[in-house]
């Protein structure tokens, strides 16, 4: 994947400073050469804002006007910061700091803390939501999972708008916020949360900025030292700057004005956290001598994609929309965006995975494809569908399993117990590996029964339970394996997950996709309730959702797929409607057609419906073959039984299949799930197919996999050895 700027694998470093400017159009060049004084670039998506600022920095450095170490470039995601550093290096301007606000602040805070406060900087709190839950409990408030999320969001908002607990109710009233609970109650939880943090000597994400601001405000000597170091500031995605970040920027600048900001008010997607495009839109007012540049040429997307983006914005209302900029595509014509209505979510995921496979077959690389969704919980079904289709993928934005704090802790604890071996009294009564794992993880909060408690507690338990299951699977696969064998396996898995060797389709939330671009983008789950999301209620919140969709659309260079499903699960009631934002834009979606689409099975005129959609809608519910219950979870549907219904799986066969899969995966240089997922292998070990037809009907075995692996799998099922003829390149 390439982000922000499209790069070739081994680009030539421009020979001279002037050569750095060669790749820019006249307006971009104006921004890049205005090295003194304030500069503001106001422009739409894909017009080369990020490109203009990286070239600006590189030009200044190469021309000897800017000292590399005196420039601080800030952006909003680590990924974007990394991308910017890479681009700067390619332009011959390595050594320039490109960071997120947060990481720049954290670095300064760590450096100055001993001098400003004394001692070491307190630890960052790892599970904020859990701490908020605790604070609520102490205030005798019962918050469900959603309320907890919303109250945490309110505390974050209060902190970035520099509102103390006592002022929160008034601030809510003043800003017309729709507080999820009585503001007085939230203020109470907020106060308790701050207290708990202080008692435990921890700080949170927002504190990093607050404390840095505090230090720079109070200690002029430290502020001077920072200002001597950094003389020039560049901010990407400036429309999403929060009041707190702006305050920090002001403190960094002091009375100087060497500041260059770029942004697009139509892409403001963080106002729920207190960000506001006003700083961008009012830049001229604050800096009357600023050079203001507007860019309109869209270099990223085809006219077809740009047409849809412009259409979406044309319907927008509110402050940001007053400043919308019509984009003009500079690219050749490409395919029309494809709108697809599916019967249910698994059908949608399967359909999207199929289209992705076709694109890859037609020559688009997996790294140039993304599936973008509204909330991270939507990723699982796509992970499964892509794995089943044999397509490698990468998750972005969501925490990866091995990076979860409880998983790290658990792996450390298992490692400790393995090292202590017989000397660890924990293991006294644990005779086999699974019981050893349970004993160790029991000290970390694992219990045989899932907790009834709040979301965060449950999440933590789920992670530990997954490790317990992994221990059981491992023992089954390798009888006699020790705890240290398991720890080695865990470390290998952890390393493999970080290994950048798998070039995969990106799965990301729309928020995490900001600033990035791909050849093909699939925007999925575009139903009312998801886009806009149910909890967006006020007009402003709805407008922010529309901008989020605009951000999604404008990530695509060439191929754009937009899809939704009418029901959650097969056989479920087709009660969903496609996103209102697409009305009048998707073919045949005048209000009449839009109503037709809501009436059930029939698709809106002109929209495509994949064959799987039809197949799914007719197929009816999937029933558990053990107890007959209707299945709704993707994983259970794949197994064709409830997770906890007894399995009639041939365990020895399952192990042989897993061994075979490991070899295949190693030979192909891919992760094992790309060959077959565990669920598919279990289904095979339960069904024990004796011919290609019986194998083909198992979920997760498509025509392609049947072709590629069918002979091997059938040979293993028949009790023999898989054939030795490796079909290289087939
Ligand atoms: P966003 O608003 O999504 O952050 P952006 O305005 O920052 O977009 P860039 O990511 O800088 O846009 O550029 C979009 C794409 O267009 C990139 O692939 C970039 O390399 C390309 N591009 C920008 N300007 C030019 C140009 N003058 N000539 C050729 N390609 C360009
Ligand atoms: Mg950009």
C-alpha cells in the first residue's frame, strides 16, 4: 500500500533543490516556495496537500534555507507520520522530525519531566475504559457498554477542550452537546477518574498534551529551549486540530509565525473529540499576512470517483460545507463505482472477498486494496471472508491480538512459569499443558466461566480465553509439548504477525484511513444505523458522518465498491435500508427507488446484486446440525453447529490437516489461515468428505481451493498421505 503520496519502490532522490519542485503544479509550487511567514493550503481530497508540504520541507532543506533539525512536521496518525518521514528521506531531507502531536509532546515531556517536576514521567494508563468503569462504580453509577464508551468520549472531549470536571455541565449546555447521561453525573465520574489516576500514579493520552502545555506555560526556560530547537512548524490535516493541540502549537511557536498548515474542512471527522475546522478556516484572520493557496486538481482519483465525491459534498450542509471545493480529476476515465445490495452480512463479506480476488487476478496487488468500515467490530466477518477466499489481509486501526496489554502480560507470565518449571508452585497441581496454562492465566483474571461484567472486563477475559484455547489446541496438535514449547510458539506467532512479509488487503475503519489511498476501495456496511451510525443524532453529527463517507470515497484511485446488506444474518428480516447519503447518487435511487429498496428482497433499480446475494436470500437460515438452533454468528455458520454443541470431529484427522496446512503455508510463504481457517479444517474433520463434491460444499472451500488443495485434503481424509506434486505457481 502506498499512503498519502504515491511512491515507486526505488525512487531517485532529486539532484537539486529546484528538481524537488519539478513534481509540483503552479499552486503547489507557490505553497512550497513560500518558506517564510505563515502559509495555509485549503484544498480538497487528493489535490496534493501532503505532497505539497513534504516537497516544501524538502525544498527548504535542500536549498539550505531550513535546518532539518529545526523543522517539526506534525500530523494525526503514526502511519501518516511514518509515511511523511519516508517521503522526506526520498526527497533528500531525512533528519526532519515528522511526528503526531501526541508523540512530539510525549518526547518533550519525557525529556523535561525530571527538570520540571522531578523523577520519571508517570506511566500511561493502558485500559482507560476500565478505569472509567471503576470510577463510575465508585460513584455508584451503573453504565452499560455503550454508556461507558460514550462517557469516556465525554471525558476525552472535556480534556481536549480544557474543561475541568466542575465546568463540564456548563460547557455541555454551551456547546449544545447531547450528553449520554446527566452532565452532573458525568462530571462526577470525570472527577473520580482523575482522582483514581492520581492515586495510581498514571496519566492518560490527553494528559500527555495537557502536561506538556502546562510545562511550557509555566516554565519559560523550558519553553525557550524548545523554541530554540524548533523554528518551523508544518501541520497536515489541520481541520482536525483540537483546542488543546492548537494551544500546544501556539506555545511551540511563541511570537513567531513560521507555520504552514494544510487541510480540508470537508474532511473534518474528529469534531466528536473537540476538533474544529475553525482554526483552518480562520487562519487568515489570525495571520493577516498569510499566503493562502487553494488547490483544485485532484490527482488521486478518476473522474468517476471524483464525480461521486462531489455529489456527496453537494448535499452537505453546515459550516464546513460552506467551504467545499469542487474537485477536478486529472486522471483518465476509469470504471464507474459499483453499488451492490446483498441479502445479509455474510453474503456481503463473501461478495466483497470474491470481487477482491477477481481484482487480484486481474493484476491489482493486494496491498493496493482496502476494505473500509464504520466501526472496528465490523472487521471480523471480513477477516473470515478474506481468509476463506485465500486473500491475505492486514488490520489497521484496531489493536492487534498480540499487542493487547492483557495478552502481553499473559505471555510474560507464561514465560516466567515456563522458566521456573518445577519450582513454580502455581504448576504443582497442573499435570498437563492446558491445565498449566489455565493455572497461570488464572492469576491474570481468566475464569472458567465468562464474567457477566462490563465490556472491558469481558474483552480482557476473551483474550485470555483465546490463549487458553490456543494452549488446548497446541497440546492436541503436539502431544507432550511443554509450557516452554507453547511460549516459543506464542513468540513465533507474535513475531509472524508483525513481520511485514505479508502484503495484504488493508482492513481499516474510515477514521483510520484518513490521508491514505489505494487503487481499489470497498466501503462496506453502508446502511442506515451504520452510516450514519445510530448514535449520530444532531444535524452536526449527521454531517460529520457524511464527511466520513466522503473521506472513504476519496481514498480510491480507480476502483470503488459501495455495498450494504438488508439483513444481519441469513434468513433474518430484511429490515435495513441503504445509507441515506447515497440517495440520489446511486443509480436509480430517486426517493421512489430508495423506497423500493427498503421493501425487502428487491434491489433498487440499477444496483447490482451479486449471485451470492441471490443464493443467500433464497437459502434461508443456517441451522445447527446438532441442536437445530438458527445460527447467526459467522463462525458458527461455517461450522454448521453452535460453538458449544458437541463436535463429532475426527481429532486425529484434524491434527493431520493442521500439520499439512503448516507445511503448505510455509511452502507458499503465507500465513496458515490463507490456506484454510481453523473453522474450515474443523468442518472438514467433522464431515470427512470422500469426494470433491462433498468437499466443495464445506464452507470455506471455494472452487479455487478445491482446485489447488482438493487432492491433498481428500487424500488426508482417506487416511493417506497428501500427493507430493507441488503445483508451483498454480
Ligand atoms: P488528502 O486530503 O486525502 O490527505 P492530499 O491533498 O494530501 O489528500 P496527496 O495525498 O498529497 O493529496 O496526493 C494525492 C495523490 O496525488 C498522491 O498519489 C500524489 O502523489 C498525487 N499528486 C499530487 N500532486 C501531484 C502532482 N502535481 N503531480 C502528480 N501527482 C500528484
Ligand atoms: Mg493528505
